[in-house]
């Protein structure tokens, strides 16, 4: 319930700002995956240690993003729903995730902001997480970032391991670094801990290091090696020390105070292939090895999966300022310009084509919301704008970010078309 | 009596003012017409289409621009025509400014800037076109007529670059970089013009035009064609906006992708998606994709 209220508050925060719409972008991503894993710790969005879920699984997830960017300020709102059924009869893991993030650019090398979010998942037990984390990021070089964050996490487990209810708050901190070595190699590292353990950090600290290698040539192959170390003293509560991968505890749990050193090695290989501009197919394989001072033998697990991802960037918030994207097609000696436009008025092409004579070359409605005109053009560079005339009102339409544009010298921009 | 004495100088002053207006105002109108008609005649003699001038005159009148102001506005085109330099760009910009209802003083400033930049660009373009590598490329790909068109387009693009604040030296350096066998074997005249056209619009150009030049050169070497180059400025601006990272990161990211042979369409798409330049999506400072294949929610 709390999480739903928070989500609504985020949305309500954005709605009263139609004037921001011209700087607002949207994207939607969906993923459909099938796979097999021997431990839900390796399952996307699950990340809870449970080896009884040794099962094939499916996953359908859709996430949306609102992204507002103006000058030195950026705000994004992310939210989505995940549905993860298991083929051997276990309860489906499903729920939502939503978070908002603000980034202020103090200088080109220093950013500061906050991340506030919530997630709620249900299966044999319920897991609700809420967090707020201010952070600061420093870019000592173009390819290296250092990130310090500190904040509070509120965790609620209901019916965990049949009967355990957990409701706690962790005030945690993290220092992370990321560096790209020659673009292909990505090195990441982080130290995570809880304030309650300070200054005796050995009582609850985790570290994580990963090395990724990208092979990019149309298709993308990513290999990743990750090492996570948890050092902790804990009693009955499941406590992973604020580290990555969600709450984590040793199998079986305990009510005694213990000092434990857990180590996890993960190696992952993923390949993706762009089927179209908006669709990519992928396969992924992962192997993990868990070692702990509390057990004699290491525990090995694996996950393998494959699926498709769809990404769209719809223009949903265009009421404040409509943008258009001219599409040019060539047919023998003539060129056709098509524009999708939802609005009233008549459209005209004005530019070097017609010596900027107003009102310009009319665009006729070819089908609903699609306008076109056909031109014969000599080779050369042509700058142009699209004018909409509605009664006595005349307005220049703005171009989408995907349009080739140049500065017009008067403080605005023109679209550019080069005929070869 | 006192009243009459007081009013009399005022009346005299008013009469003098009215008389002055009657003398000066028709002369002013006449002077405007004269300066415009002299310029129009001169323009016509220099090969500027008379009907074009008439069209501009009509549009200027509709915008409330006086004949005197129009004469000033046309002066840069006439000056270029006198120097046997391409003046079309000035006329096009005039038409554009009138269509956009740009105030006449702003329009005049822009046109004067363009005129100076076009004159400067001759010093860059003509010596460059005489270079043997360029001559070979033109002989291979262009007709004699299109070579003249190529020169005009180069002057236009170079003038535009200079007018947008690039120095003569930085444009010259860039064109010298283009005069390279490897480059000239890969491109045609249009791609050279496109390269110059986008040069001032890259987000790096205001601070580091040399870096912009290198980026274009590397992009051409990496297989970017004219249509790809056209998209580069807006794609980079998008990447900068999405990632809020120093633009140097984005340029480095493109260099690295070019180095490993990534196709132009992939690089451009990556830029539009905000996925090129420094740390990738999902890390601080970037618009993280919640589903990035990392397996963690």
C-alpha cells in the first residue's frame, strides 16, 4: 500500500508541469524470457537465495521511463511490472518496481542527486523494499567515476521461510567505482556497509568487484566475472549488509550470533543480436560458486535463459510543444517528404526549396495524421522548416531529436536535407 | 499683449518645424528610393536576378522594412557579387530572415557576418581545391559543371562555419586533414560539403574545434556516409542530454566504437539512446535501463 502511494505521489509530482513537456522524453522496454536456474538467487528480479526453486521459469517484464532534462538538472521516473512463473509448480514471483532519480550537475566532473524508490514482490512470501539515497558522483577522468551514496532502506518480509516476518531499517553507505579501460573492458568495484557497524566495519561489510568485456560489432557479447565478499556478524535477521543483489543470507538461516565470511563467484556470458531498430534477441548463461566459512563444500549453481527485448520511445507528452520527424524517401528523380502530425491546421514546407516563400509548399494528408509532399530537387544542401497555419495563427513546428538539424544563425534551428 | 508676446516664438518654432518637415521628408523618401533603385540596378548588372530582388522588396515591404533598410540588407550580396563570389547564400538567408520575421537590424548583422565569412572562406577553399589530391578526386567523381557547384557549396559551408565562430585556422586545419589519400579515396564531393556543414554544429566545436575535426575524419574513415554524418550533431547532443556527461566522454566513446569497427547506424543509435560515452546505462549519472540484462531488479 505504501509503495502504491509513493508511486502515485511521483506521478502526481510530474503531472502539474505541462511546461516541462518539451524537455520530457519517454521510453518503454519490455522483455520476454524463458530459462532454467538452479537457484533463484540467479533469477532476474528475484535475487533471493533458494535452491528449492530448481526449475525452468518464464519472465515477462515491462518498464517505462519518463526522463526530463534541462540545463544542469535531470529527473527520471522509472516504473514497471514483473511476472515470473515457474514451470514446476512453485508460486509465481510477481510485483512492481518504481524509483525516481534526480541528478544535478554541479560541474562537468561533479554530480549530486538522490534516488528514492519502492518495490513490492509476492510469491510464497511478500518482500517490500523502500529506499532513499542521496549520492554524489565524481568523474576524475572521462572514463572513470567514483560514486558515494548513503541512505536508508526499509525492508519488510512477510511469511519468509513459512513463518518469519521481518521489518527493519538499514542505514547504509556505499562507495563504488567504475572505470573503462579501452572501452572494451569495464572494471567495477564497491564497498558496502551499515552505519550501525561503524567504526567496527568488519562486523558488516561487503565488497564486490566485476570485470566485463564487450565485443561489439552489430551484435554484442558481454562476459562478466564478479566476486562478492560478505563479512558479517549477525543474529536471526537476514542481513546482507546493504550490498548488491538484494537481501542475502546463508541457506537455512540461524538465530545465533555468528561471524561469517561468505564469498560468491559469478561468471556470466550474454549475447544479443539486433533484430530491428527496436527489437533484440538475447541468450544468457551464468555460473556461480558460493563458499562460506560456515560450510565445508562450495555450492555451485547455474542459470541459462534467452528471449527478446523491445524498446520504444513514444512521444507521449507533446501537448506543450509538438515535435515532428521528417521522413524522406527517394524515387527515381523525385523526393517524398512525409510527416506524422496530430493537430489542427494546414502544413507547409518552407525553405531553400522555395526560397523561403510563405506560406510554402503545402503538405497533403495522405492518411490519418500523415502528411506528404513530393519534390524534384537538384543535388545540394537544403535547409527548411515546417509551418502550420491554423486560421490566422502561424507556427513553426519543432523537430524531433532524431532529425538532422543545423543552427540557423538567428538563434533557432533548421532541418537539413542533403541531396547527392 | 503679454500673451501674444509669449505665444509668438512658439508659433514661429512650429512653423519652422513644419517647413523643415516639408523640405526634408520627401527628400528622405526620395533618398530611400534612390539608394534602393541604384543598388537594384547594380545588383542586376552583377548578375543578381532582378525578379529575386523584386520578390525580396515585396516581402520586406510586407514586414514593414523600409527601402533604405532593404538597401542595407542587400548590400552584402552586392559586395560579394562584385568580388565574383557566391551570393546565393546571402539572398537565401535574407528570404529566410524575412519569412521568420527576424528584426531588420538582426538580419543585417547576420548577413554582414555571412558576407565577411564568405570573403574569408575564399582564402581557405580556393587554395585547398588546387591541391593535387583534391583535383584527382574531383576529376574522378565530378563533372566540370559540378566542380563549380562544389566550390560554391564549399564556400557556403565554410562561410557558415566561420560565421558561427570557428576560426579561419581551425577550418583550414580541418580541410587539410581531409586532403589525405585514405580520406579522399572514401568520399565524394558531397560528403566533403556535409563534413564542413556539420563541423560548427557538433557540441565540441565551440570549445575544441580540433576535436570535432578529428571526430569527423575518424567517422569518415569508419564508414560514415553523408546521411550518417548529417545525423551526428543531433545524435551527440542527444547523448549529452541523456547522459549529462562531459562531451569528451561521448567523443571518446565514438572513437572507441569506430576503432573496433562498429557500423555507423549502431553508433548513431547508441548515441540517440544515450548508451555511448563513458560508463554505460545503469550506472550513476546515466539514465539506467531497468532491464539491462544484469539479472538484478
